[in-house]
C-alpha cells in the first residue's frame, strides 16, 4: 500500500516540531501495513489516527487525518491533538482496536448539535433582517442542495465540515446591497462559485510558493494558503482583499488579508461567530465588535460607514 504525504502536510508538520516528520514517516509505515487503523472523523471519508508525542523527540501529540483508496493512502492533514485528549490506542508503537475514548474526534451526534447551533443562529439573524432590513434580507441567496455541495467538495478537494454544510444549506451566499454584505464590517457571505474560484486561486499561489520554498531555508518558507482552508466571508461582495476562512482541520475561523493583518485576538468557530452576530443585532447596546445600524432598508455596520452614508445612518439602540 502506497502512503503519500503531500508537500503542504510536510510543511505543516515542520511547524509543530523537528521530530514530527519522523513521526509521520513511522506512521506511514504502519498505515501501509494496516490501512484501517484510523477511526472515522467528523469529515466524511477522513480517518483519524492519534500519535503519542512522548514516543518521539521534539514531537507533540498529533491528530493525523488520511483517506484510504484501494491502492493508496493520502495523509490529508496533521494537527496538534487537543490537550485534554489521552493518547489513542492506535498511535504508533501501541496496540489498536480498543473502544473510542473521551476527546477523540466527535461523531454524528456532535455534528447534529453543531448543526442546530448554526441553524438557530442563522434563523435569529434572518428573522431580524426580515423585520428590520428588508433589502439586506432580500439579498441573501437560497440554500444549496446536497448535490451542489457535493459538487463543491469535488472542486475544493476536501470535505465540507458539518457546520459549514448546514449554513450553506440555508443560504448559498449574499449578493449584498451596494456591494456590502450583512455581516460585521459590512462583510459578505461568499457565494459558492466565489468560494471555489478563490480557493483555487489561493492554492495555485501556494503551488508557486512551494516551488520557491524548495530553494528557501526552512525559516523563510512562505505559506499563502492551505488546502483545508475554506473561504467563507469576504471584505465585500466582490472584494477579496481580506476575509475569513474556516479551517476544516481545527474547526476555527481564520483571517486572510493581502495586507498581512494579524489573526485577531479571539478564536471563533462558525457557530460562535454567527451567534455573536445575532446577539449584536438583538441587543445592539451590548455590541462590542461592531455597531449595527440602518440606511434605508439595509443593515450597515458602523466600522465601515461610508462618508456618503453618515447623514442617513441610524445606529441601533437597545
């Protein structure tokens, strides 16, 4: 059985410690002998195996995801294992086949809970828009079908996490009002075509960087984009200078920017991000990240208030 470790996975591995590449090499040998040693993860088609970092020098505990095909295995990602997670029974150097342990990848039950959180937060947002900002509500697209989302997965080359799949089944993007979306900072939920195009563009840029990285010292190597980063929110409807992506490996949102802005002080999941948006709309007086307001029938956030809108903007109170 051939076990492949793509270049971007090797680059990620080096960021976790000098001993991680060797740990992956050991794991690859074990996977070649026992392709089914992993357990199903929350990502469809992805098996996860845990690596006990104590068995290797300069290597933390790891979660490694891979896909198995009839004649090959491809390691899709490597990440730090949650600090509360005990070493799994199927880590290199240990027996496997025991029952699932606390802290290991969540199953369908966790996906269902997350789906309900996403659906509830989005219902709160859209109900508010429907009653207070009809133009912004009307700019939201209908939800995508399962077949459409499966096609997008094929374009991206990665499984769409359950929380994002739930959101896109409710709305497949925001066409915006005057180029602005309804999310804080007047950012817009990207359409699925834009998601696929931007992900492809960024991966092409990373492929170019990988060629250059082969000639760079390790500390000078550049990561523009990772395959597991799925773009979700952009600066504007047609503005891709910055935005938010969902890391399909960690489950957290991250920020991309052409201007190398920092990632921000808080780590959000998609659910906590949408819940915070709903909270700010329902209780604007308590909003901290941004201040919502109205211009005619559109929701406009104060952090990016255009000078031409200042006289029309009605900040929300309550």
